[in-house]
C-alpha cells in the first residue's frame, strides 16, 4: 500500500469551464479536502476543445498539441494547490487525471480523454494515473459514470439517497440502503443551455438561469426532446457531446422555426430537469433524498424546476452531507488514483455494465 494518504484529483468536464484541482487526505474513512484551485480555461484552448469534439482538418495533430497545453495547465493548477496547502510535491501519493473527453463511443469499444499524463509527471515530479475509462470499456462496460463507486464510499446512509451530478452531462447515482449501487448518465446537464446562450448572447453559461426564467416553456418541444431514444434507454448507459450538441438541437428545432431564443432556453432547462427526474422516478422510486453536485447546483432556476419535478423527494446540495458540490468529481478522481495504486477496483459493474470489477488507470511513475 502506498505510504502517502495525500492525493490530487484533476477534473475538467464537459462544460469546459476550467480545471478543478483538489488535494485530498484519505487518512480517515471520509476524505478531507486540504486545498483546492479552480483554473479557468484559456479562451483559445476552450475553443480548440470545442472544435475537436467533431472531426476536422488535421485533428490528430491539433489534439496532441491541445493535450500538451492541458497538461501544462494541470501543472499550473497543481502548483497553486500545493502552495495553498503548504505541502511539498514529495508528500503526494499520486495525481488522478481524468483528462478532457473528445470522444465517448463505448458501443464501438473506445473512449478518448486527452491530457498527456507523461508530460504532467515530468513537470510535477509526481506519479500520474490517467485513462481511467478504457479498461472498463475493454471489459464490456460504458466506461462511465465512474464516480458512483466514490459516491457509495462517501455518501451511503440508512436512507435511500440519490446523488445527482449536473455538469455538461447529468448523471445519477442510486444509493439504496440495501441493494446494488447503480449509476448512469441521464442526458444533458448544462451542455445544451450553455451552447444555446453562447450562440445567441455570446455568454458561456446562463447565470442563475436568468435567461431561461425570462422565456416560456414550450410543451411540444419539451415532449419531442424527452422522446429522444437515449432518454428512454434503460441503464447502464452513458453519453456526451457525441450525442447532445448544437447540430442535434438544430435538428430538433427544425419543426419549431418561430420560437424565441429565450423560450428555447426555458425548454432546455426543463428538459434537463425532467430527464433527470423521470429516470429517478423510474429507476429509484423509493428514494427519499436527492443531493446535487456540479455547476448546475448554482442555477436556481434549474434547481427550482428539479425540486418541483422530484417532489416529495427532498433536494439539497452535497455540501449538506459533507462535500462541497464544486469538488466532488475532482475528489472522486483522487480516490480513483488511490484505488489504482492500492490495486483495488475502481468501477462498479452494476453501474457501467462491465463484465466484472477492474483496476482502472494507466500509471506514469514519477
């Protein structure tokens, strides 16, 4: 077993808002956050990641340069985090690096997260563990979501809880007091709302859902969105920008050409909330508590809509059960790095559909 109880988790998700870096102490059963740092993405790098979501000219060359730039940004975030904590790099057991997802096609047997872990290990002098998803996919799984195993470790209780992560994509972890832990991607979180407001107002996100609140829900469009085959598919399942993107949304809007942009935004918000709530009602009907993490927790319009859809299930932030909602995923990847070094499984076959438990991650020793 590694001597250190200190691990760093790095998360840069589908929302492309920046890098979350968390320094975590796993001495006790429940992890302790020692320091955190949010490093916003450089505008050009964010634009390149968005461009690389679809096939384009010279994309292999461009993706490798973007991976290098992301590793450099990770190194900066780690340096700031260690400085805040007053801890030297030699005290860290490993870095858990999720990387930036460019493709996620488990049905074709692959998933791609870039980040150049070797470069990061050279720059930091700390062991880096990356590529957590590929082994699960190779074992017949979805490779996502991976955080439910951590949610089970962190948030289980005698009550029937669900944990909802609302990033670019939304996912749910079902934590019954007796029975298997389950988890799956429900569909879009912020990704469509972010893309739509960027197109029409040149903003990266709809702060507090204010623009969505100014619009009127369009029931016919909402029904059409909820009829998307993915939303009807039973778990295990996972998704990403490969499915939910602006071109897909434009296709959905082809039969609704006269809608005001703010009405579309209001309907997209309702789509996120109702697609989450429907799956909880269907897959976890006895749940009594729901806790939200990720950027969506700060969108009061979305939280109000979700609370109404989930009632009488209570809804709150994960902060009320011990972990700041901004840092759940980064902490989870620190935990996954620890699991890897300790040669313990990081996946839950009931969640991903893999043939069995697997040790996840590729190790780049310092």
